C-alpha cells in the first residue's frame, strides 16, 4: 500500500498480483490450472499438495481459508497458492 502512495506502481502491482493468487478468490482459479492445496488431513501440518484443478467446489466468490477444489486425481482441498506454471 505504501508503494502505491509513493507512486511505485510496479511494486504495488506485484503485491496486488500476489494477493490475488493466494487461492482465496474463485475468479483466480480455473479448471486445468496447476495449484497447491491443503488436504483436510494435512490442515494441522499445512503440508501442500500440487495438482491440476478438475472442479471448483466453493460457490462463493471468496473464502478466507482458500477456495475448495477437486483435483484431477480426485483429492479435495483448499487452494493455498496458484502455481506459476
């Protein structure tokens, strides 16, 4: 935010991009996309699992714990990060 007020639009844009790709916004996640999720059984440890999105299960536009998805291999979890691939 400080970068935005200083006029450093590049840094502000990078921060905004990072914030939108954290898995909390449904609009940022598409079927076929590579994501890192936390499976239900891994919530305590925070272990991440990489996979390809098959279905988006969360119906609301945002979720504070991450959008729930089903991966191509059938596993279900909440998106923590959208991969750069």
